[in-house]
């Protein structure tokens, strides 16, 4: 009627990200001896990132970088000591929120690293896969469970008769497929993949990664992927965060981080992942103890380009491009 | 390479026969233990029908007769048939052992599961109670309790249960603690499973092999403890037969009539040994031996 006098529609605002992590911190208190004073250990020290719906955010870093702690906080195994976590509008702060947890159990499921520890050896595969259903969304009868288990097994590329087997009869790759089938039982929107292939043979890794990509396309899943292996993250992720001592060194789109790496640590990781085209040496040494983090830039003791400023002043994440930020005083061009 | 070589060596014909011979001996031992227990339990269950005489029938004219075709195990100082008394005594011993194993097994396992899975204050309370029980010698505990409550079958069962629950609680607690950190428990928790659900569907099935070993091992220990108490006059009261009282009563005639003490002792030994061999067999199975669970 009077549509013609309405102002032209504003450009649709970008949908809010599915997962928003801001200033996330996890500090443990550690006592090194009976009489020693308890010391704070910052496993995660103020990490912020967002995952858009349908995307894959890849967290990469060495062991001890805090990536698994972040995964455990997002999946709900631990509660952060600071910062906030927002999943599809639900807020998970430092305080317990049982209703939110119940919602999270259906919205998000984890896939863990060790496919041997993830499956109860006393249960049949069918019961392992339908356990979340029996807890959250009971079906009418055993036939319905069997049908759903069969469907899930088919989705992960396993024959239906696996439902009657015990985990002991399965290989590592088959077990990880079962773990994925279980994670999908409640039709979650978000999967937290904590080193999903690092315990598998190299030949199996690619199959499982392809399966995960395939499932993401078919089921419109969003992934938070944790890996120490940059090649895995490069294959899977749409955005990448490079973690070191509980902080981001570099953060951005896959293309920005992999094709225009600005942080010396990112460059070292890339060099280590592709030794054939390495033109700079991988960094030496080990990640420092989070109990005794270095002054200034966390990476300076191992950085080939460290200068006096790096030892004194901690760099903040600053933008290099539209979706590319780096925490370095002297980023590579 | 090395693994293939090792496999080739263990599979070589020089080694295999000895391994299978040991395996065969173990199997025969296990089956023998099962047969012994079935025989003793069957005799105990059907005692009134299989015992040749009334176990309490006194015949002073036939006192302390050596084993013969008439009295297979001989007679005691009152002329009672020892075989009949061994059979009826076993009925009592096994009844008490079953009651105690059920009560202490359920109670101790429950306490251990809750203490191990929950931890914290519950764990502290349960473990302190278990330590108090460990510090108290069962015979002293029995002396006090029977002294206060008087000797009766129910009181004996109570005393032995009190003396035995803590072993279950401690072992099961240790297993529950290691199990609660396993990934499949975390995944169940992140699917919204309640603590009870996790304990019943994940922890309990995983401690089952250990529990089976504990239960069978405990049967032997309970029978010995009951015999000890009866031997000291704190258990089954005369004239009712029990292996412990029979051994105690026969002691005075040991030089003239060995059968009055030794044959009930042999029955005790056979039962306890069979229970232990059974427990050992279950343990091997649980540890992933042939035919493992």
C-alpha cells in the first residue's frame, strides 16, 4: 500500500557469529611443594575469537599453548576463570548455569583425541552411539534406537552390523568414526574437535578429515578444530588462530594467515609443516613454562627477530588487514 | 620387523607345547576348583538328604571310632558321625559366607563407587571409616560384639560383614578414581548423564571383573574367619556343627582320633583353596587372558 514511501531497506546486518569468545582466561593455582606458596598458572590469558555459523575455526599451537584448555571450556568440561563465552546467544560465564548446560549438551558435542579412551570397552557400539539420545531425547522403543544408530553409522561410513560389536574389535579409524557418529546423535550444530586425527595413522587421517568435511557440508555443522598440526588446520579451517602460551600470536582468515603470515612463530610453524619449501629455519627450543612466562612478548626467547623492545613491551593484537591481526612489534610485510 | 620376529619366536614349536601344557594345567585346576565347590555346595544344600546320619545323634557306645565303611569319616567323642557333621557344618559356613559376601559386597562396592566417583567429603568419610575398620582386628571386634549382643547366626553375619566391607570399598574406590578420568565418562557427562547414570552404566560394568575376583577371594576369607570365631566359641554354638567348632572340639583327642579335627579341617582347606583358584582364574580372564571379557 504505502510500501513505496518506506526508506530503502538497510543492508542486512551480518548474522552474529555462532560462537563468540571474549577475553577468555583460565588460571590454575599450582603448588610446587607442601610449603611452597601457591602460584598462578595462566593456561589461557585473554583470548578472543568468533566462529561464524558453518565455518571452521582452527586453533593451532604446540602442546602447552592452551588450545586444549580452550576446547575444554567451550565444550563445558571446565569453567573459565575469566572472560565470556557466548554460543548462539547463550552466555556461559564463570558462574554455573544448569539450564544453559542442558541446552549446550544438545547443541554442541565434542570429538576427542584418543579413540581408545572415548569408547567404553564394556558397551556395544550401538549403545555408545545412542547414549546421548537415551539421556536427552528418549525414543519410543528399541527398534527406533536401532534405526537411528544404523542411520548414524551409515553417515560415518560404517556398516550397520557394527552396532553389535564391542570397541575392542575396531581399529583406531573405525573407533573415531564411531565417536563422530555418537557426537552427531542429537543433531548438534557445533562440534568441538580436539585433535581429532592426531592419534590415527597418517593414511587414516585423511579419510577421517574428509569425512568431517563431508559431514560439515551435508549437515551445516560449525567446527572448532584444535590441532598441533598446521597441515590439518590448513586443510579444514576457514579461519585460523595461532596460539602461544595462552595468547594469540596471529589470527585471521585462512588465506591471510597461511599466505601472508606476519608473525615469526606462524612462519616457523609453516616452515616446519612443509620442510621441502622451507626457506627459514624452524624455531629451536621449547615453549616456556606458563608458571614463569617471559617478560614482554611471550615468544621473544625463541624469536629470530627479537629486539630490545620485544623483551620489555608486550605486543597487542593489531589489524594488518580486513580479517588479519597479529601480535608482533615487527611483523613481516 | 622386531615384532614379527618376536611373534615368530613365541609361536615356534619348541615353545608352544610347554605354554599350552601350563595352560592345560591351569584349566584343569580351574575346572577342579569349580567341581569341588559344586560338590561342597551341593552337599551343603541337600545336607538333610545326603548326610548318612543325624549330625547331632549321640551314641556314646560308638565314640571315637576310626573311619570305616559304616562311618566314612569316623565318629567323634560323643559317637556322632563326623561326615554328617562336616556336611551340616559346611551348610552353615557356606550360608554365612554367601550372606556376608552379598552384604559386604553390595555395601562395600556402593561405598567405593560413591567415594571414588564423587570424591571430596564423601570420599574422606568413607575412607576414614574403612581405615578404622582396618585398624580393628576382626577377632577383637567379634569378641566385643558377641559379648554385647550374644552369639547368634545373625550376629556372626553382622560381625564378619563389618570386618569385610572395607576391602571392597578400597579396591573399588581406586578403580572408580581411575575410571572417572577416562574420556568416555567425560563424554557421558557432556551428554548430560547424571552421576548415578555414569556410575551404573560406565563405572560399575568396568569394575565387574575386579569385583568378581574380590567376591570369590572373599568367600575363602569369610569361611576362615567364621571358623576362627567358632573355634574360639564366638561363632556357631554347640551342639550345632560347624567346621570351626569341630576342629576345636577334636583338638583334645588329636592323638587318639585325628579324624575328628583333621577331616573338618580338610573340608575347610578344600573349600578355601577352590575359592582362591576360582578367583585366580577370574583374575586372569579379567586381565585379558584367553576368553577374556
